[in-house]
């Protein structure tokens, strides 16, 4: 684990030096501040629109950070040829993958923490109350979803040759799952037997990231999720993350590094 944490620390320091997070955070603050200063048709419930907008920006920014940072980890090591002295330590390929995953995931968690602290302060000023349980569940489920996204992107970085291809496919896949994933089995009912079976199988195979998107819980001030369901969702995210990391290790183990 010493090697894993050392690699994760390097990833964290690298992402700290990059300007992606700072730009996204400033954009989120500016857009939310501008929208918060506007009254839509003198609607007294403007805070609901404000929360929805801010949570969407946090979701989009976190996906950009997770996919963008993870997609360049292995290719950057290959291009700079730093992966060879790293493996000569000796460090196993499994330790490299787990370290890269852990570093990217922890960096996403740090970014999420800052985003949600800003969001909670914004809501507290507007509503003068903060349902701690609901906000904790939303943030932790969001972070759990990013674990799956990071593992998925890490696998893509070993399959696709170009970083741009991996980023594009990862974004399309995540957006597709978030928007369409829950409806695939309904679509399959209106298809012929072969294509319907394929779509149904796809429905049961893909990680359903939409389960972790609980923005409505906060936007509409609903009661928090029963903790047993929250725990099941966290285990679900852990299972898919481990499965994707295992697939990454299988591909990386057989990959010839040049």
C-alpha cells in the first residue's frame, strides 16, 4: 500500500498544479451569483432554481475533472517514459492502476468538498437552514458515482490510443447512462427479439449512474433517503469500480509498453 499511496500523492500534486479546478470553480461561482441576483417573474421560489442550477454545474464540473484528469494519467506516463523507472522500483502494474485510481478519486473528492461547501453556504444564506443528512447523502453518492466514472475512464485509457478519443467516449457514455440508462428496458419492449434482447442485456450490464443523481432530494427539500438504500448504493458503486479496475488490470497486464 505504500507504493499505492505514493502514486496517489503524485497524482494529487499534479492535479493541484493544473488550473482546471480553479477555472471551473470560478465559473460556477460567477454563474450562480449572476443567476441568484435575478428574480424570474418575481418568483419567491427563486432559490429552488438557484439550487438546481448550482447542482447541475457541480455535476458537470466534477465529470469534467474526473474524466479529463483520469484520461491522461497512463498516456502521459507513457509519453514521458516515466512509467519505466516507476515499474523498476519495483512497482507492479496493479499498484500503478490502484494508485492512479485512488489519486484521481481523492482529487475529485477534494474538489467536490469545496463545491459543496460553497453550495451549502449559498443555500444557508437564502434559506437559513441546511438539512445535513440530505446534503451528506447527495455529496457522498456523487463521490461514489465519480469512483465508477474514474475507473471507467482508466479502463478507456488502456483501450483507446488517443486521450481525446477516451475523453469523448467517456463523456458520451456517462451522459447516455445518466439520460437514457434507466429507460433501456422500456425501449427494448418495442424492439424485435434480437435487438430487444441486446438492449435488455445492456440495461443489466451498464452501471446505472443515474441512481446516484439525487439532486431533486435537495432542490425540492425532500426527506433524506433511508440509510439502508444509501448503503446499498455505496456498495453498488464499490462493486462496479472494483469490476472496472479488474478489467483495467487484465488489459494493462497484457499490454506491451513502448
